[in-house]
């Protein structure tokens, strides 16, 4: 059995390690991070060229099933995979880590809406953790930003007043607490990524009374089987008929 695993997450790496001895698995990474954490086994890096390109690749590679373990906000590749698999009649699963409970956070639908909220609430010192592609929406907001990302954003997208921190999780509660306190942060802007790797920033914000603005997840493709854990994904793969 040959499985395409759309990865780039800790769950994707864990699943590749688990499946490596069970099936022929190829992990696909988008290639946006210069030095990605690599999964076990065969890896391809780069895009497919839309739905048509993915469909051709799936046929040429003789793929029997697709597991989408991409980031919850990788909506485009998830939609392309759903369409290509539907057209080819391929078994298709989404491994979607559970979202964080919103709690007292201000829920917004997009980076642009998050920027409007920061401006409307007049937050002055903002910890921005929406990734390198999320900074452009905040470029004209009159606040100081502590921006954390894995790779540096385009300088033209950065707010006038900011400090850039390049790092990759997992992060720890005591360090996040110190970061928020030392920079006198009054608002945290984050995507609802879920999982434990970046959860400590929310716990630290709660402890310090820092406001949280949380960008909601895009919807998953309709009519696609979904599981929440690596264990469930393994069971789905090994039980899928070839």
C-alpha cells in the first residue's frame, strides 16, 4: 500500500514514524521553511501545481490513499487534496488536531479582523504569533509588536514598531511567562493552532491577565473522514483496503 502523507506538523512526523514499517509512505512538505524538521522515510518537498498537478502526481506515484496532516490553517492544500481524491476515488483522511477552547479570547475570522480588533481595543504592546504570512495585516496598526515566527517575514510587511524573534517550538510556560512580562505585553494575537507545542503562551497570558485575540480556523473540506489523533490515523490507514 502506498500512502501520500501531507505533513509539516508534529502529528505528521509522528504518523510517518508509525506507518514507516506498515506501508509505503511518502511525506510531502510545502517547502516554505528553509530547515524543516524531517519525518522518517521518503520525503518530497514543494507544491503540486494545484488540483490538476496533484491529481497527476497521485496517478503517476500509484498512490492508494492520502492522509492530510497539514497545519489547521493550510486550507488551500487541504481543499486541493479533497478535490483530487474525490475525482480519483481515493480514500482520504484528515488528521486534525483538536482546537483550543476559546475561553475568554476574542474570536475573529481573519488576520485583517484581528488587526482591526487590536486597533479598536487600543492595545499598545502586542505579541503577534500568526506566522510570517500574517504580519502584513498589522503593518499600519499603531502599536508595538513582538513578532515571533519560524522564518523572517518580508520586511515590507512588518509594522513600523516591532521586535522580531525567530524561533521554533515547543515552548515552555515559564519562558512564555517571562517573555510576556519582560516585554510588558497587553495583548496576544494567535491562530487557534491547537496542540501542546505552543499552548503555554495561552496559559501565560491567562496568568498575567493579557488579552487574547484568536483567529478562528478555516473550515475543513466537506464530506472528508476526520480523526483527531495519530493512533486513529494509524488505524484508518492499516484498515483501508488496497
